[in-house]
C-alpha cells in the first residue's frame, strides 16, 4: 500500500468525529443516488482505429498489461499483455507496418524455471499476435524500465537492453523477424534511438556511447563522449527526451544536459538549470518516476517539480513547469490535478461539479503526479499519472487546463507513453 493510501486512510479515520462526520455523511448520502446499470451484451469483436496522436499507453504493474486509451474520449481502445515483468515496458509502434511491439518474459514453471525473453509483434488494428522473436539475453528490468527498448528511425531495427550477464543491446531485425546482433555496452544502461542504424546508451563514468550499425544491423562502431555529468554528486535521470539528433537528460538537482549524436562521437553541451538560485535554495527540484517530457515541434520541456530534499527525486510532484529549451527559460507553471479525488470521486458516485466532489477535495490532499507525457501533434495533450491511483489526468498542454480524466486505468504503474 502506497504512502498516499496510508495517509488517506488515516485522514478519513481522523475526520470521523464532530462536524467532519456530518460532512462525510453528506458526501455518502449524495453517493447513494440510484444509477442505471448498463448490461454489456458481450460477444462483440471490434477493430482498433488507426493509430492516433492522442493515444496513450498506460502500463499496469499489477495486471502486467499496457492499456491503450483515447485521450480525447477517455475510452479504452485495447490492451496488450506483458507477462512476467516487474513493469510492462512501453510498447513501440511502427506505423510503416502498422505493428506494436512488446518485450515479454515467460517462465516454464509459472514464476520459476527456465526463462524465455522474446518480442511479441501485434497487428495494430486487430491486436492479434502475428509473430514472436526469441531473444538470446534476458531483458533488463527496473522500477520504470524506461528506455530499455528502442525502435530505431526507419522502424526496421529494435534494440532491447540486457544488463546481465555482460551488458548488451540486442539488435532485432523486425523485417526479418530475427535477432541479428549483440552490441556490447558493458558499464552502461538504457538504449536511445539516434538514427536508422544507431543508438546511444548512458554510462556509469558520466559519459554516453553511440553505437553505429551496418545496413544489416551488425555492429560497425562505438564512440564515447567526454564526461558530462557527475554520477555521484548529481546523476541524470534515464528518462531522457529527444529532439532530432539531440537528447536532453535532466539531473536529480535540475540541470539539463544536452547531447548531440549527429556525428559518430557524441558531443555534450550545457548544462543549464531549471531553477533559479532562490528556487534551488527553497528545495525546488524535479520529482517523479517519469518526470519530464518534450513537445518537439515547439521545443517545450515539461517537468514535474516539487520542494524536497536530496534523494526525493522519485517523489510525486504537485506542479508542472514548462521551459523553452532553446532559451533555457521557464514559460509557465501548471498545477497537477488532484488525482486522488479523480480516483475516489467516481467510486462514491460523485459528479465532477457536485458538492460532494468539492468536499472530497477538502479531505483528500493533492499528492501530485509521478509521470507525465505530451502528445506530439499541433494541439497537444499532456497526460499525468500517480502510481498510487488508477486514473490519468488529461491537460491542455498549452494552457494547463484539466480537460478530463481517464478512469479505470488499471491499479498502479510508473509510466505513460504516446505513439
């Protein structure tokens, strides 16, 4: 049970006295209003619509599934199972072949026995499985598993990160449906697409390595940058964001390091800070499990921010700060919607504009969000999520207005993805 749930339970128990009890009774009375129940006729099979700019993938840690929602209607479109993993990896989408890829794990004795790692290839319209590709190495896992899988530009090659036993990027030729190479990246972590036949990885000595591939996916080169971050004093998050040949990596303290991979040898520039001297003194820093996202066309960086101590980089954040990456300056600050209220309100049958929902907002503290991701179209949506609640907040990325909430979005999970 998460800290937010424990705090909420303690708050409810503490308020069951005096006038607060009457207030809560009013909420529950409103919640008991009769509601019609629609019966699902069942037996219906539908095709997925074409991949849309406002699709959002919502991986669930407990159900081991990635749900696919339409951000405009808040309706669930489909689901992709990811068995055997600590958390489902965000599935890449290949529009050229209309396919979705999921890196999965199976054990021949349920949760024990011989392990098989493989790529499941889905038809993006029917969600039928059309092929499997077995992997020679165990895929890496972490609390978020961000950037453990990368679909390279051109959508022919997929890279799966394996940390043990020796650290490799497994190269899968999606056209041939076969593994074609194992790129050694020992001492490094994560895989980041940098071109049709190249990818990067972050290394434990504060550098980054770019691996180049041949036309057939064999390893052709590996070039290391100069050191650009201190892995002890101020590490960077693996949740990097990309714009063209450049990846931006944000440190725990709030420094933005940019690395250009246009040439074989990566070149780092910066850093610049997300916070002023006064804000840094006040403890403002990035926080969350997927704490930043980039709208490429407008070069706007969205970052979850909170006031905390060193080591609080995974804590939920109540605000989203918006930055112009080119200028290195802040453009706006948005408030994260109260996802606890958005989760509990429908359970009590409380309408969004009702008095009961208002009361619930008084009783339930806003814990903020752990993950954000922005769509890449001309009218972008900003999706927010707390790992404690099975809902996703949908914001207007230009204004920060809370437009709607996607409900019944699983139980718990640390990440969000857009195609």
